[in-house]
C-alpha cells in the first residue's frame, strides 16, 4: 500500500501542533490540483494518511501547512503579515508504491522538514 503522511511539531512550545490545517496538491507543469485537506489531531498527525492507495501517481506534490493560523489560535502574537504564514513544502514522489512521510518542525520564525519513516 502506497502512502503519504505527515506530522507537525511546534518546536516553540515543545508539543505536537494540534489543529493545523494541511492542504496537499499534485503539481503538473503549471497546474495545481487539490488532492485533500486535513487537520492535525492532538498528536500533531492527521487521522489518516494524506494519500493511502495501491499506487500514488508519481510526480511533484506540495504540502501547504497553515502555520500562522495555527500559531494565532495558540495565542502567539504575530506580525502582520506574519514571517511564516503558510509553509509550502514541495516534494517529488518517484516510487508509485512507496511510503513517504514528511514531518514538519515549526515555530513562528523557522521550520525544518525531512523525509521520515
């Protein structure tokens, strides 16, 4: 079973980022197609993988994390506009049957992402 999953950690607070909205788009040339939208749970994970199928269409995908909205909901006072409003992570998925995990570590002023397991 192929899948794409994520989780988000709020490194400013040292906790999972509960309630962050994530959009997943498939990018083909100059066209972006929305695949799904999800919200992180109390563990900073989505309740289900963003994609979980027999095959994932190989190509370029964008995960858009609504960071500023999340931080505002947690009481963080942000500049207008915020330094990080939305964090867009573009990844290439080459293996149609692979398992891809894309964790995000985020604060109001920085982020890091990596391919997890």
